[in-house]
């Protein structure tokens, strides 16, 4: 059965606030602070390669990470810093990866968003969009085979990445294998510079849930309350053994595809759409309106976030970078089977 | 008793399933009472319930799923229905499995079985030999067993290896090759075998082409030349030392492979000998490959497209005359 939660008009003034609302806000704040610093370092020429931020997507992403527990699998994508942090990725590992630290998780071998800690259930995405969906399926099958209980997998995808064959194969096989998977698809209305009308022609991406044998939901990704509510529910339903879950969230990407991109192709009209609201500002306004935290507390949180970001970068900066002469240049773990080529 | 190459593959999988709880087989039509397009998993689904699983026609997702399971400690064997269809899974194999250990320090112990190579009437899309393509990419081990014994022991080795293994099993050998029994001993992975000793020319080959090369050597023996034939067994790693040692004995080299001619295993063998053993050569090295066209359907065309013992012998005579 397709379960579609239509976006609510507006959070009810007196509706109870999600118990994770403030915690989520703090991860969002940390992410925004971190990524602003990262972007400024990029502009200063201090980051090699690209920088990809999740500006405007923090509410969706934090909801992806915040309900996950030890034993769960998370396969994040480009704009998932908030979710990665909420699921336990140390901020210093992000700084290390962007700076190419030899002691970081990727040791200068891979960079930016292409990082993870597979042994901790945080998969290291490859660039090829959609490729991680089936990988999560396999991990979940193995866990089930071992008799583990109460675990789920969650993976993120953009509306652009949703159009790849890999995503299609991955979602289909997830439903065939009936694994506890949640796919959170964010329609931020662009894939790089390409708007929705050149990406897909179906009326609504959530309709695909029915086609795959998923349960599907939609949400307004600018509203943290909805993100927590809908994604939290999808996670619960997956844990309870329901079919795989598809959540389609709507927002506008509030930055370039990467920091190299001035996103001048984003039209003025679309910037006025309700989905173009900045989720972080909206969340902060809600906190003030409902007096969930006072001004001094908000200020303290901001300072703490800035300090944490500062610490992450300064620690990573002190670490050694890799050295081509000292690398072992060996792509397999079975050392005695290395192909010795002169 | 006699056992075919194909039966050896089935027996290896039965043993793996029996001995190792982490092993499961994932592929199209492998399960149920059917047991695979070539019957390489016949009866296994019944003997090992829940561990020989049919998949949708989703090569990308089949390998992706295997990667995820391997990350969680399993030892999946993916059966491609034909090697040719593994092109759909190239991304998962090359970019995901092949890069994973390098990137994250966590290896991906999956085995991908590729029913490879040409047979009569199979045409462009059911005949390909993809070992050269897989060997080109870092992070993979590529096996090309040419004997019943190797088909058995190398598949068991493939699953034991912590890294992704592309296991190229040759369809032409499935029923043609027979052995008296399954072997008790095994050669180490990555080591080539001298399939025939000789002193006048070294032919380096693997998989089905080993047998064409051996026939060519047999033919030429009648003319008074002794050809040494090296079976590479794995094309990656490539046992350069064994090849060089053979060329040191013979002074002449012919490399024979069934994949397309541009680049590939035979080019690699010649490049290595030319760079590391130039002084050993008494004549220019040569190679024989399939032709640089898609693989034809009609047997008359196919038998010319594919390297045959006749073409190999002709090339060998030419090198021997130099
Ligand atoms: C298979 C594949 N093709 C192309 C790319 C290059 N690329 C990287 S991100 C991107 C746009 C992705 O759009 P979307 O999935 O909507 O995610 P968003 O960037 O909007 O978060 C493209 C084309 C890629 N990573 N993978
Ligand atoms: Mg997008």
C-alpha cells in the first residue's frame, strides 16, 4: 500500500515539538558552520579539488542520520554532512579528508564527500550515482542472514541520481529481497545545472514507490519538524519489517553544485518558491517563536559550533599529508598476489 | 569416473557452500530446480536452502548486493549468465569493488563468475572474453583456469581470497574437458604452469587458448621443433618470472589470447618480456588474438575470428624461421 503523507500547511502553533528537534538543529548549525568555513577555505585556495555543501538540505540530512543506531547502515551522498555527523562521523575526519591528511580515514587516497568508515556502518560512496543503493541491500541481507535484529539501512539520493539504472536496479532488488531499507530522495530541483523538466517526466517521483513495491512519502524539506516526523516514521516502519521505504523531499539547493559553480542558472522565479526557504533559518525562527531556547543559548550554540569547526580544521592541518614516494601503491589486500609491473 | 570442467565448477561451489557458512551464490536462474543457464549450480539450491538465490536481471545490483554482503563478512559468488552481461556490472566491479580496499582499507571478498569465450553460433553478445578488460583495472584478481583441476581449485581459492576475484570460466571447455577425478593438490594462485616443455619457442596462453596452443605445439613437433607452452592460470597477477624463465630457455615468444587484439593480456606479456627480457629474445615476439570485430555468429566466420591451432601454428613457424 502506498502511504503518502502530504506536506502539512504549516506546523501547528501548539503541536508538540519532536523530542529530537533541538538536537537536530544543533547538527544543522554545526554543518552550516563547518561548510561555510570549508567554502571560505576553498575560495582561499586551501582545498584541492571540489567542495560540495548541503546548504538548504541540512534538515533532511540530519533526519537521515539522527534515527540511526549502532548496527545500522548509512550510505550518505553529496549533501549529507548533517546526517553523517548525527550518525557519529567525527568532524575531524571530514576536515582530514578535505585536507588529504595521511591519518584520516581516506589517507589522501580519496577526498571530499567520498569518504566513510565501512566498519562503523558508514559506507564510503563512490561518485557514480545510485551505486550505493544495492550495496546497502547486500549489507542488510547479510545482517539478516546472521540473525541480527532491529537494524535498518538508509541511503540518500538526489532527484538526478534517481534517474540512473543503478538506482532503479537497487530499489527493485531491495523490494525483491524485502530488506529494511529507507531511501531518502531529495528533489532540490536541479542536478548540477539541469532543472526537473529535463530529468524526469512523471508527475511525482513518490509515485515510483508503488512501482517498486516500496511505501512512499513526501515532505517539505524546509521544515525540520516534517523531516523528523516523516523520516523518523519511515525508519520505524523499516525496523518493524514493513517493505522498503521511499521518502521524497522537496527543497531548493541554496548553493552551487560545488563551490566552483555560481549557480546563475537558478531562475529568480524558482528562488521565490516556498521550497526555496532556508531550512536553518526556518528552524531557528521556530525555536525563537516557540521559545525552545533563549537568545543566549542560541548564541552559545553558535559559538560552540564555531569552536568545534575550528578545532577540527586545526587538528587536521597539523597532520602529515601523504607522500607519493612512501606510498605502497597496492590496490589489493592480498600482498602476495600483487602484480609486479615494472 | 570422469568429471568435466563444468562439473568441477559445480563441485567446487558445493564444497564451498558445505564448508563455509559465509558463502552464498547470487545470480539469474541459479536457484530453484533449474540450476543456472549452464547448470553450474544444479541441485545446489535444494542442498543449501536459502543460499543459492535467483536474482532479477540486474547485473549492477547483483554485484552491488554482493559488495554490501561482503562488507558484512559474507563470501558471495555472483554468477553472470554470460560474461558479456557483466558489462552492465562494470561500474560496481571496477569502481566500487576494485577501488574499495585502496580507498578505505577494507577489502571486498567477492567472486564474480564469468561464463566466457566463444562457442559455435553464440554471436556477438554471448561469446566475449573479458579478462583483458578486467585486468586493466586496479584492485582485481583475474583468473582464467584452463584445466578441470584448476577450474576446481582456483574457484575455491577465489572465494578464500580477501579481494575481488573475476573468475573467467570458459564455456567451450565446459563439456570438452574431462579429468579422471577432482584434484587433491593445488598450485598456488598467481603461479603459471608449464603445460608442455620445449626448447625452441615459448607460447604463453591461458583458458581455452591453452588447448589450441597445445595442439599447435603437437603439430609442430612433427616438424622437429619443441615448443614450450606456459599456462598463465591467472592473468592478473601475471607470472612474469615464469614467462621470462621460459623465454630464457627458448629465446622466442608467442602470446595467444582469445580477447580482442587492442591491448590486453597478450600485449602485456610481450611488453613485459620486451622490457625485462629483451636480451633473451632471438626473434621478434608475436601474438595471436581474436579479430578486431564483434564476434560472429556463423561457425565459418567464428572459427576464423577466434585464434585456432592452425593460425597459432602458422605464426609459430614464422617465428621459428627468423
Ligand atoms: C552516474 C553519474 N553520472 C554523472 C555524475 C556527475 N554528477 C555528480 S553530482 C551530479 C548531479 C546530481 O544531481 P542530484 O542527484 O539531483 O543531486 P544534487 O547534486 O542535486 O544533490 C552529477 C551529474 C555522477 N556523479 N554519477
Ligand atoms: Mg538535485
